C-alpha cells in the first residue's frame, strides 16, 4: 500500500486552496494532482465511484483510504500527523468554538462565494446569454452579512477568528476572500467599513503558503477581467452549490420574497 498522500485539487477552488495551504503550513509531504474542473473529468461515473460521489475536489488519497471535503481533509491530516493543537483546539471549549465557526461559515461566508462564481465563471459555464443578476445579488447579500458578523463577533476582540492564535477557520475563510479579492467583488466601501476584517485578511494573505496556493487565482482571474480571457468549460454541473436563486442549475422558480435592499445599501 502506498504511503504517499495524493492530493487531488484545482487552484480555482477555495476549498482546494484551503486544504492545500493546511498541508503546506504543517510540512506534510504529498503528491499533487490537478483535476481540470473545466473539463467533465469529475462528472464521469468512474471518477465519482473511485473518489467522490459528488465529483467535487479536493480529495485526499491515503493508501486505500479516500477522504473528501476540505475541512474533513484538514482534520484528518491534523489527527494523523499530530499537528499543533491550535489548528483544531486544545480543549473542549476551543474545539467547540472552532466547530461553531465552521458550521456558521458553511452557510454564510462560504455560500457568499456565489457572488464570485456567478460573476466570473458562470457565464463561461452556462452561457453569456444567461442573466445571473439574481444569483449575484443573493451571493452578495450572504457575503456582506458575513462581513458584519466577522467584524463584530469573530474578530471583535481577537487577531484571529477563534482566538489569539491561527486555526483552520482562518485558512478556510481567508481563501474565500481570496476569490472575492481576485474577482474585485468586494467594494472599497465594504473593506473600509470592516477594518478588522481587512487587517485580518492582510495578515493571512501575507503568509508565504497563502501566496503559494493563491497565485493561480489572482493571475488567471486578472486575465479574465483585464484581457477578456475565457475558459472553455465543458462541465455543466454547478461548481459552487447552494447559492443558486434558481433551482436545478439556473432553471426553475425564484425564491419568494427575495429583497435586495441590503445589497443596495451596502454595495
């Protein structure tokens, strides 16, 4: 049985960047395998049966053991390699606080990633004739709302999200903001009205391994925005699920009662 970890990922993916940064931060050796999510390779039944029934990356292969979902990968690595306790907590209170963040994050800031996805990549996937205004508004609402909670709760009295020391939530959340920063999604007014979030993000972005895993995103999204570069997406399933205003990959009935006043007020 192989003893070398195989890490299957793509640098456009926030969860992939987060788990990869965790591996690098902890000096864990691994073999890197890029899964080209612009193709339909991860939509193929053979891929899903072998690695992940959802077809999503990242995926970690440890001999015969396969694990997916970025936070689960980081937790598994931390446990197996006895990484420093600050990553996931050294006592029940710290561990509970970190898990509290990860649960909150999954349904707020993470879903706010739709603001980036539906602005930058969705037209290449579903067509430039589609109108993604509703999806983008939904993503911005979640993103701006999360900024408020980050500023006034998670970073109110701490330099890091769950205390005075870095933990996995800092990596996960900062890599979300990498996408928004690269895509120029966040207006200056939002950064200015959330100075603690901005200072925290700058500290996280300055970490050497953050730059290692983020370079692709900044460079390639800049090409899209400044040079009109288009990626040829062959896959048609949603790259980021959960923020669609329309069900069934942009086909269906809009959510009732959507109100964009918060987005209008803040952005």
